[in-house]
C-alpha cells in the first residue's frame, strides 16, 4: 500500500467554486440534438419533442451552462434557418460533419430546452462564413425586449420576453485548418474586436469569449493567444481553451496523468493573458473559458464522418463508450479545473448526449449514464464555497509523456457557512492501493464523516451499456476514518474518490 499525505487548510484558498465550471455543450453533431435531446417519438417526449429522460439526467448531472450550437458546426450556421414554422425551415448541408441538418431545433427551441433543464444558455456566433452584422442580428433577436424587426420576430415566434443570454462565444476554433473560415491570429483578433464592439452597442452587459487555441499541440499555441488578445483584450472577457487529445493509446500510466497537461494548458494561457495585460498597462484581467474538454478517441471508426454523396441527418458520430479509466481521468481533469478556479471561470464538458458524452440514448428507446457521468455529477453536487489547494506528498511514477508524476492528485472545497468539506481525489497507480492520510486539523469543527465513495473496478476497461450501467458505480468506501483532525482512507488503483466531512 502506497502512503500519501494530504494537507487541507483554509489558508490555501484559490477562489470561489464557480457554478459555470460544470457546464456542457450541445452541438448539431451526430445524435447530440436529434435523438439526443430532441426525439419527438420518444415515450417521454414533451410538446416540443424534448426527451424527458434526458432532461432528468441533465439535471442529475448538475449541468450549469450549455454552449450551443457549436463547435465546428457554427462556422457554417445560418441561425435564421432555425426559427419560425418548422415546416418552412430549410434542410442545409453541415459541411463540418458531412451531414444534413433539418433545422427542427433552433434558437427558440434550445432556449425552451434550457428553461426545462434548468441550465444557462451560452451562445456561439458564426465568424467563419459570416461576420459582425449576423452576430449583432442574433443578439438583437435574443436580447432586445421588442420594438425592432428582429426582436418583434422573436415575439411573433412565441417568445414575448427576451432571452437575455449573457455569455457569447465569438466564433469557434478559428486557428484550425478544419474550420470553415480559418484565419490568422491577427485577422481573427481584429474581427473579434470589431464584432465585440458592435454587440456591446446592443447589450453592454454581455460577456464575450474570444477563440483561444484548439489545443497545446497547435503549432501557433501561445502566439495565437498573444496576438488575439493584443487585438481584442479590451473588448473580451474570456479566452477559450479546447482540449480532447487525452486518450489511452496503450500507455495507461500517461493517460491517467492527463491532468498534468491540462494544468500546463491553463497556466500557459494565464501567463500569456497576463503578459498582454502588463503590456497594455490595464487593470482588467481576461480569464479562461475552457469550453470544450473531454476524453476523445479520435482514431476510432465512430469518429469518422460520412463521405461522398452520403449526407445523413443525425448519423452515429463520435459515440465513444467510456470505461472506468476514462472516468478517473475525467475526474482528475475536473480536479485541475477546480484547482485553477481563480482563472478558469467557465468550462464545458463536450458534449452532453451521445457524441463523446456522459449521457447515451437509443432513438426512441433507453437512456443511460456512462462512467464519466459519475465524477462530474459528484463534483457538481458536492463542490461548494471556496476551492482549497491541497498540499500533497506522494510517491511518483514515471510516464512516457509527462515525466515523473505523483500517484495521487486531489482538490478540496470548503463551505464556511455550512461547515462542509468535500475532498476529491484520484489514485493514478495501476497496481497499488493508496492509503491517504489527510490533515484537516486547521478545520477543527470537522467531526463527522458524511460519506466516502470510490469509483473503481479490477477491470479498468469496464464500460456501461444500456443493459448494464449500474454494476460499476461510486460505492461507499468503508475504510474511511476521522480521528482528532486526521482523516485516513484507502483508495483502490485507478480510482476516483470523494470524501465529505461535516460539523
């Protein structure tokens, strides 16, 4: 058994727990929308065609914000196609995913879905094939109360009250050669600045996200952020970060250490943003919206779009089936996001349903929770108050990708009002149980273990299915003990763990 020592102290405060950390993403991609959130023939479908079982799972998952409608899809999207009578809406080619979109779900339907699911809309505008005017038009349609052509059109379409969308993404992954309208950092930064200025003339209260790099592996990473922010710093509130390149490729040890890479991503973007701030000599800080992140097996067959004359509606795309190791990595990535809550003010797990998602559905049939559902749901439910950085003393193991890495990682949250402490921890060892000894003496009121759970399995490749999604769940960990300010708990190999203490 490997010994690991943790220290939790309220002096190690990082910043507040931000509800927007627990966001997700709905793109018109594969079956995320059609047969995902929208399936009119489903037994649980409501009057708008939305699946009630998916809405219930979205609430259980604890989703805060939902980014929409893309993603790569947005760079060719004409938002006007998705409003008005459904029988008059055109079917369009979605060249991003080589599919067809019937536009049965658009802005108004999505806004109704967010209300039903208790989530906040985070809208993206098309800066790939469109520009400033179209972005301003969509904002007018969504946020102006009435008295103009587009706001009155929204009212005529059944929404008398403005949607008051706060967060807006200025395009998507404009650094990527796969993106419609890809441009240089300078071109994009200038366009983002001008679009932001125009949108703020309509609604000065919006929060705007500029496109950052699509990953640290991009050849322009770092320089992209610097140039974009040099052009648009005063006009935007966030710079985005996207990362999907974590997958088990035969090197389980490196895969389990993926959060080391996320830490590097966040800290590099933060340093770049602060460098531009210093150069411009301004007080304002630009923070990070990590609005696309997940494990994604991009070389699998299900990640390859259709080709040729095949332009199907809602094809099976990106439908990764996640295992226990994937769930541990997703939990560790959440630990990284929380640990950087001072600079990561928003994040979106991509995506919500079917496409690299925690929720899976059958068309017209069953829905179930993937393994990655559980660490996200627990972190969203239990994290409250302030995030505390945890001091860790742990043995290390060697990885091919990240060098020597501690076998354990953890973060804590502390709610001074309720006296609740939540500890989230992973064991990255593939072979050994870890005995964690946690010093919580600086929080003398903690005298009660509320609960302790572990998500693990001797077979780290176990996957949930529609037939069996409950054999492997977070289970009560009976080893937990709290005595005179010292917590001990034994956590199995390749595991995600939570411990909650109270007064």
